[in-house]
C-alpha cells in the first residue's frame, strides 16, 4: 500500500494525463507549470514508474486507427484459471488480461496488424488453452480514455467534441509510412524520462526530432492519438473497484444511451460492441472505477435510474485480478505500410 500523494504529486499525475507538452524539453515545461524543479518532476515520475503507479508516459491511440483489436473472454474452471491466464498473458498481442466475476471469467484485449493475424492469435489461444474465446469487436466508442481525477477536485473532465454515430463507427486506419511504423514501435514503451525525450525517441526510431514531434502533433490533431501524457495504473493509486457494466439494448437505442452514459462523471469507458450470440447477449458496455465496491455500486444505481436502464437485461462484472496491463504494442509487419514519406508540414 502506497502513501497518499502529496498535493504536488497529485497535480503532476492529474494535470498531465493528457496535454503533455510537445516542447523540446517537456519535463522542464511541466516543472515550470507546477512551480517545481525539473529534477523533482523527473525523479518523481521515475519513482512512480518503478513502483507501478505509472505505466508509462506516452500516447494512447484511438482504437481501430492502427491495426485491429478485439475484446475477448474465456470461461475457465477456477482451478485452471491461473495457468490459462499465464498462457494468454504470454502472447505479445495481448495487452490487458483480467479475471472478472462471471462464467466468462478471463477477459483480455488482443491486437494485431490485420484481421487475419488477429484471427490466428485467437485460434492459437483456443488451441493452447483448450478453451475457445468469445470475441467482441468494437462497433462504436463513446468514451475511451481511462483518465482519473487524482486531485480530488471533482471537476468535469476535458472532453473531445462529440461525433455523430456514423463517425463513431468509421474510425479509418491510417496509412503508415515506414518511418511512422518505426515511430509507433518506439512509442510503445513510452517516452523516456530524460531532458529531451523526443530527441531520444527519434534516435531510437532512426528519425529526426522534428519528424517525431510533427507527426505526433498531426496524429493528435486528427484524433489518431486520443491523448498524450502520463498513463497511470488505477489499482496502484487506490482505485481498487473496477466494474464492467453491460446491457442488452436495442441497436437503434445504443448510440443515444452510449453518448448519455459517456457524459457522466465516474464513467471511465463507454462503448458498443458486437454481440457473441448465444453465449453473450450484451452490446452496450460501461466501465466504472472507484476506490471501493460500495461506491461503484451506488454510482451504477444512479446511472441506471437516471437513464432508465432498469428494463434492459444486464450484468455487472467486477474485476478480481489483473494478470497483465500494459500499453498497446502494434505488431504491424508490412501491413498497411507504404514507402517512406517526408514529415507532414507543421500545422
């Protein structure tokens, strides 16, 4: 159990989960905004990276913009769960792997360069574990961010402009230059905590610093990168209760309900996924994170009443164990890659 964050530490983690500076020396910029020294900022982040409270400082890409991914689940007997979870977590294509309270008790996110490769990964998991996963591809994302209010201010979170349901479902994969592929590979582990992290990232990807900064800025402007900043691990920061709340709603009502839930405080993720009938009937997903189970249950009850969800079949799957949690690693290969191109002009 970690000691509580002091106010300055809370500001560092709270204020820079998004909007991370694209300056040549971003940690110096952060230090100036916090009224701290750069050495303190970097030492604090290094400490939080080492003790697991911070996963990385880096980019969170919009689902579907690069490669393909799916949420999947296995129904595993309790006595085999740890061994099966270890096999699933060992796959490099898997970036999140959780035990949840349900007959389908092992939930993971798998990612690959293309659909055929992803299908092969899921088939290999079925073969190696002896259990076939249900797969629930994303249809529409209403809010996928997983930022946390660590300062305790309870202020409304910064939101991207709403998109139409059509736009939500049309997340085009971007065309990647070979240089872009190298940059994405280098970004997978996050920005280094050094004086000039973009220069270090550029060196790792054999690119110019100007290309790296311009490309990241371009992807942010286009929504390819949802946010650039400090990615925290919620459990290590005291958010022990994590509930995946699901409903079976008519497809014609899913977008309106999803948009409404996405605007609510306490909702960290909200999206619509393909059903996997007959095993899985639910299509609307909402994640609520809290410091204890009672708080999450109370917030869920409020949301159900406010949005008249009581009439829809539903389930609540609290997480029990996190077997794997890391940023997405894109095994792009040569798929969706074109020849190298010059850096785009700065906006």
